[in-house]
C-alpha cells in the first residue's frame, strides 16, 4: 500500500491576498471538518497557536521519534495526528474558537455552495489578543473534505480603502453684487491600500443650488496614497441674495466591484452669503412717487394671489391624496392586491433552504381572492402556517440556513401537535411568497400582508440566534421583537385569531407566545420599532417602510371599526375597539399607536414627514357616512367561521365555550391600556 501526498502551497495563497493590498497581515490554513490541519502558513502557526510554533510541533505534538529496528519504545509506529484548529482553545495556545466557522464551512446542506469553483464565503471570529478577524473560506474542488481558510484582521480590511479631504468647510461671506463666480479647490487623498474609483456629487442644503455648482473631475480612480485636486466653480449669479449652502460629497463608485465593497463617503460643506442691498425700495419710492407705489401694489396683489392659489392647491391636493389612501385602506381587508402564494409542506422541505419567489413559481399554489382563500381553508381541512422572521443580511434573508432549520422543526411540531397532514398543510414565507424583483408587485403583496396574516391557521415567529452578515450584530428574538414589519404581521394575526395559535421557534424548541411578548407587537410604530431602511439611512430610497405600512395598518383599524359599527363584533372585539379609543393624556390611544409624523433620516440630514397625519379622523368621517355593505358582513362571517373551525379542531379536548372565553380574555388583556 502506498501513500498519496497532496501539497498545498500556503505561501502562494498569502501572496495572492497580499497583492490585493487588503491586509499586510494575512495568514492561511487548510483543514478538514474536524479542524485537523493539512497545511498552515508560518504566520498562521504564530497567531493560532503560539509565536515561533514550528511545523514539526504541529505535525508531531508529542515530540516522539519514529520507531525503527533500533528504537522500539517511546516512539511511534503510526504517524501521529497533527494538531487541530480546535486545539487553539487550549490554555497554552491563542484561545481562538474555530468551532462555529468549521460547522458553517462543512455544513452538509451547503456543500455545493461552499466549493471554491462557486465562490468564497466570509465570516468573522474573535481573536482574544487581537480583536475581530475575518475568515474567507471555500471547500477544495479536488478534495471537498478539505477547505482553505484565509484570515486577516477585520480592522485592516475595513481600512483598506478610505478617502479624506483637506477641507471640511468652504465659506465665503459678503459676496459682491458684481461677482459672477467663485472658484476653490479640494484635495482628495486615498489613505488606504487599494485603488478605488470615486464619484463626486453636489447635494443641496439651504436653497436648491446643486445645478449652480460644478466639480471637475467628477469621477475617476485614485491609487493608494495618491491625491487629486477637485476644482469647484460656484455660479454666483444663480445663487441670488442671502446664504446658500450644501455639500460636495465624494463617494466610491458602486458600479465598480471595489467601490461596492467600500462605501464610506466623505464630504465638504460650502456656504456662500451675498448681503441684500439696503434702502433700495425707500429710495425708489422717493424718486418715482405714486406711479411706482401703484406698480408695487399691483405686484404685491399678484404675489398674494399666487400664494393663496398655491396654498389652496396644496390643501386640496393633500385632501385628495388622503382620500385615495383611505380608499385603499378600506379595500385592504376586503380584497387582496396580490394573490396569496403558498408552498405545500413536502415541497418546502424538499427545497432545503430559502428559495426566492421567482424560482418557486411552478411549485407554488396561488389564491387570487378572499373567497378563494376561505374556500381553500375550509375544504379538505387545508392548513396554512405563516412564517415570520427577520432578514440576517441586507441581500439575503437567511445567509447561514439556521432560520430554515428552525422553520422545518416548527412545521413538524405544529403538524404533530394538531395532527395535521403534510399533503394538506402549506407554508407562507415572505421570500418565497412575495415577488423579489418586480417592485410594483412586491408593494401590492405587502399591502395584502394583513389579510395573509389574519387568514392563516398558525403563526410561527422564527428567531434563532444568528450573526447579521453585514452589520455583525446578533439577530435573535429580542431584535425580532423590535422589527416593525414583524410587529405588523403579529398584530394582523392577533386581532383576527386572539393569539392562541402563535408560537416562537428557536434553539430547536417551539413555545407559545406569552402576554409580555404580545403586548409589544401592537407598537408597530413605537420609538423602539426598527426598520432596515432606517438603519441604512434610506440610501437610494424615496420612501421609508413606515410609509408603506400606513395602508395595511389603516385597513386593519378600518376592519375593526366597520365590524363594530355593523353589529357583527363579539364582546371581545367591542372591548378592543373601546380600549383603543380611550384617551390617554387627552389623546386617543389609537393616535399614539398610529402617530401623525415621523423623522426621515438620510446621510445628509433629517426631515419631518407626515405618517398618518389626519388619516384617522378622515377615516372616521368616511365610516360615519357609509352603510355597512352586505359583502363585508359575508366576508367577516366567513373569516369568523374559518377561525372558529380551525381553533375548535386544534382544541378538540376543551369543553364547549372554554376556548372562546379564553381567547377573548387574552386578546382583551393584550390590547387593554397599561395600568397606571
């Protein structure tokens, strides 16, 4: 029998990364799923184990010689096993914990995605004496049981590309009346180690002067430690009188791969002031007398007319927009703007991970109307499980597959609890049920979220501990509870089915949601309610997701008001309606839950925007002048019948009436105002 030896040149791997100039302290290793080291660079031995650690110390930890004819004891006949990356946890070594990294790298369900021919994955880990490091890894095509790891300090990588400017402010006071333009320069310096493409834009501050300011060059590529002078020209004739300000912003060109990786911008603020002339009007009136006074009065009348016309147009335009929003809200619970798209449980389990909507079209079931949804749930005992979760990366909903694993566990536990069949049980999951590429269709589906969440047979919160891929923060049940979209989904289901079939899936366990949890879910727009768009400061976005939530949340409130007005509400719903209309410090509680305004924040500043504004009052006026349509009564009755049937089937062993009483009490407790 012979031995096949495979040599991996770690020095070459280190040189490749060094040539990218991302980090001067790269180190590398090749290891198997148990962490057993196949090959390791010298720097890796120094950092992972101990400074000056030799190759022979790695290969022969016990330090024994090989056995032969003369030496038969205190030696080895079989080559000793080399040290493992897991040995780094031992006291005499660095204390680095590689277990999570190895588990992710050699995850059986992600084997094909982790091959080096497909791409390189990244993950951060902690080095006790040096802070956070980044690991880039993939599994070798020749031998997938081995993986290559390239490591470097995270801070070095983050500082690999960075711009600075020599001026934070450009200020010019007392611009002369005859001055036509003003020129200045900014020196841009690439203080990083990577060649980086840049773009320059002008953002208006006080006064829209972006078109009056030119920068040359407006784009280019800057080598490491190189500088370039940006020539600024301000057209003073277009600025007028008073103070005009803004920002000259230099940011990486995101159309380039390097620019897309390093997105930190820098900027210079400018402020130009041209004093208003004094005494002109008084002098003109004295010289020209009555004719000029008449002309000024006519001009003033024209200005006042235009101002009043503009205010009236603005008022009636805003009123028309509010009416349009109310119409959308009133129809939000009576019809679906986009079909309810479901996956049968066997198909969901067969996929093995989150799969985007566009790739599940042939396998999904589409329910186009409320009536289709009700018929689907009532015949053949079909059941739908709503999966609510948070995205663990800006571009991926479940980058490491942990949420999917908990979803599969939750589906099996729910079916086992209520003895549902796989063939008649379906899953609603946002990534697979909402269009991801077509924005108008995505918005239509989001506007129907309240209907989806209210109709399902079970609601599962999936929140295992997962580190966010882009923010490096941990995503867990606490961060889930702070997500506005998650709260909106919970509130929709809570009002429809009292919360008795709502669960939390984490760490391999499925537990019912408690009262403290449900109390938070009604604060969709609370101060602690978070949205990804706000965390990213609305980069490239015109609307905040808070604004997109207005229609479905207003529709939810309209449904409750209509039901109470039509006399179709039970005592529990009447109490909820009454509690939400109760005043707290002179303000109805519903207006605190649905605030009038919010702060819209961007990289360049903040602005106050209208959220619900006067919509709650306009909605109430609209409801006071309409007759409850017969169709709505039938829809609500169908919803109530489906809800009662599903709950009764799940609680077959309870005595008659016990479940309804418990549900009513629980929902009233959750929505009751806090006791003082």
